[in-house]
C-alpha cells in the first residue's frame, strides 16, 4: 500500500517545462428555438482571444493554455451571456453551449454569480465542476445544495434535504425534465427505522461525471413545475465530446468510477457518454471508521447518447440503473452486544432504474418543441430478524417491508417568442404510477394517472424589468382531486446593480403512497380519498451586485400550507413531519402549516483563485393538527448557516494545490420525549405523542475539508485529493429512542470524522 501511494505521489509531481494547452469550443444558439446564431462574437475574457461563430453557430479556440477562464458570447439583438468557472485541464476539451435570449445588447458590466439565479424564480445552478471542487460532496449535487440559504440535510448519512422547514418528502427529483422515482442508493440511510424514505438516500445513483448543470429550485416555482412544495432537484445529462474520445478514472475509498465519451464517427456529430461506478465503502469499516456498524455496497451504470439530425432536430437516449445493499449482522458473541440493534440481523436492498428519449425540434428562429418520454422504477426490500439475547440461534420475530414503484412519464413543451419583449411557454405532463407496498403480511397497491398542463407568459418591456405570469393545473387521477395554481414573478433593476424581485406561487402535492394505502392495524379506512397538500408561497428579495465578482442577496418569504392530512385521534399528528414512517392512522384534510423566514447570501465568484459563499437564514416552521394549537414541526431548527470557500495555489507550471472548506451550523431539529415507563412495559420505544416535537436537539455543527493536488500535462491531468468530513469529530444528535437492551433512553449520533482519499485521472 505504501509503495502504491508513493508511486501516485511521484507521478502527480511530474511537470514539464513547456506550456500545456487544450481546446475550448462550442455552440451559440437561440435560447428559444435552439437554432444556430452565425456571426456571434465569442471571447475569453481573461485573455486576448476572440472569434466569431460559423454558419452552424460553432466556435473554437485551439491551443489555449490550461487554467480557469470566463467565456462570453454576444450577438446583435441578444443579451450578452458569460459562462463562468470554465476549467481547462490536460487531456480534456471544454465544450460549451450558449443559449442567448433577445434583449438589450448594451453590456455595462459582467455579473458572475457563484451560483447563478438568473431565473425569475429561486433557481440555483449547480455545476459538475463545483461538485468536484467543494468539500465533502461525495460527487453529489444534493450535498452541494446544502450550502444554499435555507437548506439543511435531515441527517448527514443521507442527502435528504430540508428546504425552508419543509421535510424531505416535499422534495421532487427530476431527470431530463420529468419527475422520476427516488434516484438514490441506500434510501434507508440515516433513518430511525432503517426503512426506505420517499426522497433521498446515501448517494445519488447518477454519477456527477455525466451531469451537466443541475437546477435546484426553492420558494415559488415557475408554472412548468408541479407536485412539489419544498425543493426541486432538476438534473440534466451533459453531452459527450463529439470530436475526440476522452476517459476518466477515479479510485478512492468510496469506490471506483470509470467514464468514457466520444464521437460515433469522425464525420458525424453524434456522441456517447457512459459511466460505471462500483463502491467498496466496506474498506472504511476495515480501517476502523464507523458507518453505523453496517456493510454497504453499491454499483451503477449511466449513459447519454446524443443524435443530432439535419432536419428532424436532436434526439437523445439516456439511462441510469443501480443496485445497493447494506447488511447489519449481529455479533455471534452476545457479550459484545451493547445496544438494542445488536440483537438484529438486518438486510436492506435497493434497486433503481430509469431510461428515456428526448427530442428537441426547432420549428423556426422563434419557436421550438421539446418532448421527453421516460420510464423509471424502484424496488426496495428490508428484512429485520430479531434474535433472542438468551439464545442467539432463536428468532423472536421477523419484519419484512417491500416497496415497488413504476413511473411512466411523457412531457412536451412549446417555446415561442412573439418578439423581443414577449415569450410564451406552454406544455403538459402525463404520468402513470404504479405503487405496491408490503408490510409483513399486509399489502396494498395503487395505480394513478396524473395530468398537468401549464402555460407561462413572459414580458420584458425593458432590459431592466422582467415579469412572468403562469398557471399550472394538476389532476390526480387516483381519487379525482385537482388544483388550479396561478404563479407569478417579477425582477426590476431599480438602479445599476440593485435589483428587487417579487414572487408568488400556488402549489399542491399528492400524498405519499404510504399515506394513501396506510397499512396498519389502527386504520379504520385506508385514506384513499385524501386531498392534495396545498401551499401559497410569497417572496420578496433584494440583490446588490458589487463591481468585483461579488453579490449580496437578502430574501424574505412566507409559505402558507393548507389541506394537510392530520389524525382526529392523535391531535399532534401531521404528515408534514413524516420521513420514513408508515401511516397507521385514519386521516382528514384539516391540518395547516406555515414556514416563514429571512435568508441572506454573500457570493464571491472564483476569481484570482479564490471563492467564498456565506449563507444563512432565520426561520420558523410550524404546523397545526386537530388540537388547534400551532406547534414546531420536526424540522424547525430556527436557523441555518453555511460558509463554503476555497483557494487554489499554483506551485509550479501546471501544478495546483486546492484547499477547500465548509462550515455548517444548524439549529437542532425537534424530537418527541420518550415515555420510559411505557417503553419498558411495551418492549419498544413509546413516545409522549401529546408532547410531539417539543424537544429541540443540540445545534448541529460540522466543518469539512478538501485538499487536492492537480497536475496537468498535454494529454492527461491527475488529481490526488483527501476529503475529511466532520474534521472536529463533533457528535451531532440524530434522534433518541428507548433501548430495550440498555433499559434507558439512548441518543443516536450522526456521522463522525470520515477521511476519504481519492485519485483521479482524465485523458
């Protein structure tokens, strides 16, 4: 092992005296029709390089010295656009596509954001390069999102995210423009019961090697989004290189990652992109790093094939599939048992897949149609075997949970620009879902066809004022419930570099299948007629852009939630607090909720080899059951704070040290007191439900560190990195329960210090 590390270090330090170069190329297209813009001007801003696009809208810069660049595109009658954080490395071309929109061509200044929010609604762009650079992301865009204001992770063993006090179940995952089933490995990670969650998991199944820009939405969404109340993680594949073959290999304690991309032929424009990943996180356990005492493995394969045509538009074929498993085995020596879980053998299996086709067809310079047809499926199985402490060979009981989900999706959208001031976007989604649940001997099944048409009108009377008005209609075919949802937003530059934004959205979301089917002995009906959760979002924001690559944004918001399913028999019960739990009560749509707060974000874009984002929020998240009293939700931490930054140091020609850090400080989530006497009598944890979420756990604090060493040559680049999660090894609380083995209440902690070493080669 020592010799291998020595070899890696020596190979990483080799540098050549000549300047290494590579290529930056791409396309400049109309943002509405996706048709080429010949004669557009393209410049690399921190250099003297400039060129114009050809008749196909293509541009090219060869023999560009390796480094970080800003690339700008402009065209008469269109808004000038800048692509920031372009990292050019040895052996890899940078292929960029600009989508320009009509507007004022006068460019007084170039404003570059750490995470752009050019959309009128709260839309943050998460790039592939950011997931590779930031500390402790595990190449997962959802963990990058935890740096944003008002965003927290429900448990750091997983990527289930809490947005403005809304639980992970309110977050929607999308791929290539349509909603898909939960695309995460080990969807039971970080839960009290080891059972599957509706949203989130240990790590995203889709490797960041294939991802283009991921849009993460908070607050009031545009009319083209529906069936969500919290966040939306909208992932898109990037295209493979259509001129040369490129390869990436990464090995680390998380696993092995292999990617390949390139053209199908030298004379065509079609390309492929594929990635295979295999984990061996069991090595961490062998090194003495605790992962909850479980052995975890996963593997996945993803691909994206781009097939452009001359007259029929562009087709893409995409797919992703993965399996994961974690096994907890009881120690054969009872003397080593310390907690209740030690008396169990638990096996959890997770399988997920998605595949589809997209078609983009320009109809004219002002009009285009984009359609997507996709299918996704998910299967989870958990078996828990309870052993007798007096005789470990004897099984006291067995629990079995199974979930099967299949989602068929189709969407089509028409994008039409009336003129430079008016634009219309109209489309529809059609979904068909099949869900099967099994809890021990009880099982249930539901089939749902949902229809969601929408339309948006965008108006830009001047370059300093933009607004959009839209409507979304959601029909949920399982029980015929529906919702008409108006949306609106505006952005006004009241003075140079000073912008005010207003947003409003009426949103709804269907209940989880566990809620509708409600498998449990305490249910007198199966909740099949429950209505949709409904929420009104209001937001007002002010942003000031500084002259030197920085911005400050402050936003206030209010979310009013109604029609929430609550229990008549348990006055403190509300589905707003659900994560993985099965629903065992008869519910009625009489609950309420409200989330309000103020967020602030300071961004300094990566300039002069330094970047920084500091974000924080103060918020209040409450719900009301049939008791009539407002109570803190499970996720009411009251404040969030995250500071993410880094510095690159160039030590020799083409060699770079990178030091990145992140500090997370969150208010503690809420817990329910345990009834010790009742728990001892029942032999399981019994909560004081009348005091639900009245206990606030300790504040969550975690510093993360990433240090890397990049070496660039003409045809290859390497990165040696170490990520250290929770450098301080802080014991952050996850939940409390009554441990039947110790006969007392035990506090379960989240993850401690975890070092992850990796070596990456691109050529």
